[in-house]
C-alpha cells in the first residue's frame, strides 16, 4: 500500500480495542505504565544523557512525561489528534499534532521513534528518516518486524532493512548499547563518519559474540543429544530384561486369574444351589405356617365347642351320680330297684 494511516485511525476506538492496554489503562495515572516509562527514562538518560529529546509518535506522551520528570527538556509529536488531546494535563502543552513525514523543526540531542514507521507508507517512512537525520545525531529506533495481524501495520520491515536505510544517511548502530529493555529489535543509531575498518570491526565484534554463543549452544545441544541417545540405549537394554520379568509375572497373574475365575464360578454355582434350597425351604415354611394357622383355627373351634359342652357334661355327670345313688338305694329294695331300672331304661 502506498497510503499510510491517518489521524482517525488512532481514535478512542483504537485504544479501546486493547491497543496499549485499553483506553482506561494507557495513562500516566496507571501505576504500571508510569513505572515502566520512568524506568525507561532512567535507562535512556544513563545511556545517552540527552538534554533535549523529541519523541516521534508520542501517543499520549507518557515517555515525554517520564523524561520531564527526570529533568529532560522533552517534547513529542503524534498524528493522532485524539492521543494528544487525551494526554495528561501536565504534559499536554509539550505535545503537538504533526506527522513524522514533515520537518521536525529544531535540533535535539536525541530523537526517539518507537513503533511508528511500520504504520506509515514506504514513501513517508523514508521522509521520516530524512527528517530525523536532519534534526539529531542520535535516534532511538524500534519498529516491529512482524505482528502482521495489526491492521495499522502497513510497512513492516526487518530491522536490518531499517539499519541499511539509516546507514545511507550516515547513521550506524551502536553495537555497544543493548536496548532490549525497549523491545527485542530496538536500536540506537548514531551519526558517525566511520572508516571501513572501524565499521567492520564493530560488526565483527557483534558477530563474534553471537557466533561464540551459537557455537557453545550447538555444542551443548550435541552433548545433550548424545546423552539422550546413551540413556535411550540403557533404557532399551534394561527394558528388555524387565519386559521378560514382566511377561513371566503376567503369565503368573493370568494363571491366578483363571484359578480365581474357576473358584468364582464354583462359588456362584454353590450360591445358586443354596438360593434354590432356600427358596424351597421358604415355600415349605410358608406351607407349614399355613397348616399351623389352620390347626390353630381348628383347635380354637374345638376349644369353643368343648367350652360349650362342658356345662352339659357337668349336668349329665350330676344326673349320673344321682342315678347311681338311687340304684344303690334300690338294691336294697327290689320294688324300688325295678322302678329305678324302668326309669333308667325309659320304660
């Protein structure tokens, strides 16, 4: 795309959509952001010791405010009217709405340009480099080489490409400065009239350090690989013996399982037989209970009839005793005996 982003692309919506932590978070009043930028200002002052700083693409001016708190005469520009208008009141007067593709005006000990040029068109980005080179001898520069999902990233480039473009203007990386606390790709470019000898020496020193680290890491990786291979061999040989032992144990366990299964089946058959016997006994018990109930009922009936017959038996017993007495008396008197006999015989 030849067209870059515009002011309206960085409205409140841009901040509300979680850019820079969200609208309510990316402010000087937020303790986390305030501490971060104050720490950043300390590090930059320690490295460059600038008296004047211009922050290109300053957003709400948090870095400017942190530099001012450290006694630095700092100011900032940003294309977003919303960002400048929503800046903290203590720093708003030091910020102005402007494009980095326009002359910056004045000279500065340091110009910072952090995550800005990837938002500009390629043509405007080159103009921005020209204007920064015209305004200072040192540029704190960072531009994301990736994050292509960000819709405003229209001009992402590898850091090496930006370094080459700055070199065309006589600016070279300070290889003795590590700005990874800003971002992994942050660079301090400085104007210098370097001979090929000095330039080569700087980059060779940087390359040598990285190459030494790479060689040592490769050596450590190879040693780890060898160690893993040795452990795998030991593990394989040890596993073979253990597998044989485990196979024997498995066979023993299988035999025990079969025995247990046979015992279980036998026990189950016994339980089934016992349950059938219990069922029969239960049925017999039910029948015996029914017979007992009927017997009790018959006994009750007999007792009732016996109770009813008892008075009659008693009367007959008394009458029999009376007749016996009369018979005894009649034996002594024949005529009386005959009357008694007729009486007894019902004649």
